[in-house]
């Protein structure tokens, strides 16, 4: 087999051809007259209408199907109302509900099924969704949040007016008042909805399942949290952790084809068992490991995957950090955060103070010392191969590899060339390390990841700076394995080839 073809130049400019430029091309544009209808459809959740951590259901389920229509996956949004179930008492109690992030923060697990086949099962869903949102340009992320809530940001800028006047007036800009509701919506993060092919719901109906968090305080500001001035302004009298979710819907666009083209697809899918529609999707596997106070970590991840593309590594500190919007799902803990609770007494010497001393320090200055760099030595090993071949030994290298691995890929919008992670954030609460295991970038060629179906051991080695106190180390290591799979539609059968 020869890999040399007509695209190889044998002589300078020998195969360059003139084309008629757009400004001089007056031919009729291509059309799509076979699409005879497009509509904005609504699918309601099955079962009850009230979901919370204390009463009602905890699993929201949608059946998305149609005997004739095709689903545009880019249009899918989950919509629901957040109700503050606290009670207002004039002069004594004005418990408002404050969100700490997007609507995805209310859900700990996402599953997508088609005809009984599990396409996606993402645990720690709110954290996975949050992490991948940072790999988009800031304006893209802001627009997504603007569909439902005020735009939230992270370290480096203040994202809301943080004013509390007292229990009588409770004048806070972003709170949901007692008894009131707020409508929000978001696009579920999963491979089948991130790809660009229309889905024939006649042959691959989708079932979408969302499971809400166990702890009611996970997605909202907790009692006693500090504001930007360092005061414990979010008191029990002003802050609610009592909520319920209502009126769940899926909004999406459905397209209808004319009979001629629809019959062609029907004949193709029903005429022969060898005919199929193949759709390339990404899958995400989430795992959490306890750190147990060690500076030298080693974790084994056992997965049988034919195309492992990337391994994302982040860390969780129990209790997050001391900010009113910090939760475990949105805090990607960096040990360099310890700079703000250490006093630098002499070169290489640090004395611990207290957590409360960092209240405003991180917003005013970023203290960097090589001896406290969160990346002391880290490497991924799969079988006998190392990623990268020389270990990562600084946060600068780590950020370079993160940006390199996600920027040249259509999955992460390669034309944007930016991520929504500021330097100060990366060194504090948006610290994410990426190991790229693709032989070529997946935006260039499909199924270029490494094959680990043969039982190869996936081992992560991570060393923290030896100068750090164990009390400053993270509590958990969170890994997300991104792989490629093929979703195949064969008449009344579907299957996932991993």
C-alpha cells in the first residue's frame, strides 16, 4: 500500500490551480430542500415534578424519541426551576439562596442510554462538567452561563456585587429570595451531544438521566461563608440551604426529512445487517483516589479502552478553600495555595499561620516560589511507555501541556486558542494537569489514542514539594479518562464500540 498520493508536490507550484473567487462566483448556492421542517420541541421529565435532597425524587429522567424526526444535538438544553423553600420572617429571617456556579452544579451523575445501551455514565458529573468548561474561551463560557444565571468567574476578578444590608432588607444582587424561583438551563456535557451529526430518533431514541447531589449545601453558598472583605457575612439568618428543583424540561430542535431521503435512510438501515450509521463520540470515566497525607502518590487505573486520548488529573481539598463560592465540585486545589497561609521567613523557609490569614491575600498578589511549585515531579505510565518521556517538573510545563493538548482539537474548539484559566487561578483553585496519550491529535485523525484493552496498567505518579506540610496536601486525587468510541445505529439495534 502506498501512502504517496496526488497531494504530494513533486515540483514547486506544479499542482496549483486557479479557482473562481467568491466575489466573482455568481452560481446558485447549494441548498438542503430535503429538510422540510424544523421545530423547537419540548420533552418533560417522567415521574414526579419535585426533586430535592430531602423529599421528592432524586433521579430525573427524560425520554427523547420521535417516529420521524432527527435531533440536532447542539440544541439540547435541560431547563428547570430552582425554588428557595426557606421562609421569610420580617426583621429576623431573610434566607436567600446563592448559587456557586452553573445549573450543572446540582447533579452528581449523568447517564445517557439508547435502546438499553449505556452510552455515557459520568460520575462526579458536576466536577467533570465544570472542569471542561474551563477549556473554552472566556466569552464562550460567559455566554453559556448567561442563558440562565449571572456570569460567574474565578480568582482574578470579582464576579458579583457582594452587598448584604441585613435581615430586614437583604439587598443582595444574586440571591433567590424565600419562596421565589429562578429558571435555569444548561447543555449536558457528554460525547453524544457534543458531536455534530444529527441523530435519527426513530432508530436511536435517547434516555437522559440526571441524579441530584446528596448534600443540599453542595451547589449553594453555605452558612458562615466569608465575603470579599473577609467577614462572615453569609449568616444563617441571611443564607438558605433549603431548595427544591421543579418543572424539568428538555428543549431541543427536531428536523424532518422529505420522504425520498428518509426512505433512503430506512432502506439502508433496515435492508441489510451490514448497513449502519457510525458516529464518533468521546467518553469520560471519572475516578477518585484518597491521598492519605503522602507527598509521593502512585495510583493505578484499570480500564479496558481501545482509544485512550487524554488523562486529566486534579485535586480536591476537603472543605474546599475559604471563599463563599468554593465547593468541592469547582475547586481544583493547588498546593501552591499554601503560599497564602505561609510566612516566608528566609530563603526556602516558611512558617505556617492560619487559614483565615488568606482571606484577601490571593486576590491581591500571587506568591510564587519554586520550592512550593505544585508540580514537583509527575508522569503517567501505560505499560512500558511514559507520558511525557521526561517528567513534568513545573507548573509552567504543566500549563503548556494542558494548552497544547486541548487547543488543536475540534472537540475543544481549536479555532479559539484560549482557555478560561488565569495564571492566578491555575496556581490556586483551577489546577489541572493533562497527559495527552494520542499518537496524533484527535482533531486531525480519528482513533489515534493508545489501546489499553490488553490489560496494560495505567499508573499515575505525582510528587508534591517536600517542603509542604501534610496538612496542606489535598485530600483526594480526581482523574478523568477521555476515550473515543463509535456509536453504531443498525435498524432497531444500537451498540457502542469502545
